């Protein structure tokens, strides 16, 4: 029950994302021992708030302490400050540097960077992530449409399909051929759409497009990082990152590792979608990701016979939701049968709509208004 014995035992507990023990990483901020009542209280600082791997760390800590006969354990989780996180990165570099010769001798792959460190942007000038609180709101379609509109305006554009377990971007663009590697054999070459948009997706790597990628969170996170670092993206004016819905491992990896210039939140008129969109907005705010605004998809449709407006999912609530969550409102897009047809046949690049053009115009305006970011020149 001694404090030193407890700390020694906690060295067996590893951060599942970083791969180092929580003691050496200075994540254990406090250990209080009540020997009389057989009670221990431990405070652990996580790299980000509401980390999806919190429950695993909690379980591992409790299991480790059971070996000392400790049954009553209270574990309090906090999040690191920016200064503490920077100190962790420095400590991690030091740990890896000391271990590197041993790794080389044993033939293991050398450490390539920390999951909690921002990756370098390379030749990519602007990175925009498209997120949603829940599935079924057309987030991937919006990601593809934004990329198409940017390409139409003369920019060099790429799309990274970060929805590793449910990729749909290749289908929208009609891409089926598997990705190849460059001549040096060290980087993937992205697929290229008919209009010249570069695309990377898990569905372009798997042997069969219907094959399921049944992976745990840390593996998914690693794949997303590789999509960014191990792909020959070249010079891009914009990289659009299509994220899976929700606030779990994959979105966290993007927010934590990829230097985002903006986040776009997609919702639809249903009240359920509006309630859950708050989670995506709050995640972006907690992780200091610049919010460009909210797009309401499938806001209405037009009757093909009389041209009247039909609100299939109820009256649009996007502008009201944007005001409630204090984010810019980028506009609404209709549920268009033509778009559905083009998406199903892999011809999304043929779709044009004034509503889409207005949304992209507004994205540019918001970036200037909120972040004083200068858009790249059209080549």
C-alpha cells in the first residue's frame, strides 16, 4: 500500500495510443493512500479531454493495483494544459532517442512521430475537415461536393477518406482501381478523378470493396495518420478530410494530429441530428480546431411537377442551430434526385448547383472574417 509501490505498479500501465507507460510520461499527477481504510486515489492527466481510450486506461490501472491487494480505487481523469502536453512531447522524444539504438539492433521500425504531435503539412496549404455528430446526414457527399467546387474554381484539391471502416468517397467519384506505390516504394500514390482531384481511401487499398476493416481504435488511428504522411500528395491548395461521424478515435486522431485550417459541421433538419451536432461542435472547440461553420444538408426538395418546396424532414433548423452553438451558418443544400443519381453512378463531379456555390463562397468569407487566412491564388 506504499505510494512508491503503487507508482512502481503503475509503470505496467501503458497509454494505448502513445505506447509508453503513464508514469514515465508524467501522466500520474497524484497518488493518495489511505492505508487504514485500504483506499487509494489516483489522478491521471490525459493528453486530450474526453479521450475515447479513458476506459481502457482505467481498467488497466484497476487491474494492476489488484495485484497489491487494493480493491478500493478512485481514479480521477483530467486533461493536460498546453504546457504539460509540450513537456510530454519533449519527454517522449527523450525516451525514444535513448531507446532507438536498441530498436535498430533488434530490427524494429524506428519511431516515426508521436500521436499527440501535429504532423507537418508539407506541400498542402489548406486542410479542411468535414464532420457530423451522427451518420446519415450526407457528410461524405458534402465533402466530395466541396472538393468538386474548389477544383472547378481552379484549385489543386485532394480528398482524404478518413472514414476507414465505412469509406464511401471512391463510390461517389467512380474510383475502383487499387492504389499503387511510387517508384521508391515508400509512399502511396493517390487515385485521380476525372477532373483531377486526388483521392485516398481504404476502399482503394482493400482487395475487395465489400471487405470489412474490423479494427480496434489504435489501428484505425494509425491508418489515418499514414493516409496523411505516407501518401505522395504533392502540392495541394486544399485537402478535404472526410471524417466518420461521432467523436471517437478517428475524429480525435485527425483533430490531434493533422494541422487543420478549418472544420465544417454537417447536419440535417431532423431534431435528433440537431441535438447530436452539438457534440461535434463541442469536440472541435475543446480541441481548439477552427470552426468554419455549419451546413444543413437535405433541407428541402423541389416538386418535379409544380416546383413547390417540400420540407421532407421538417422545416430547416440549421441557421437556428448555428446561432445556438455560436458558429457561422454556411447555408443549406437541397435533397436533389439528380445528385442522388450522379452519386450512385460515380459521377458527382458533374453536379452543379447555385446553393453549393454559395456555401463555398461563404466558407471563404468566414475564413477571412474569423481567421484572417489568405486563400491561395488560383493557378
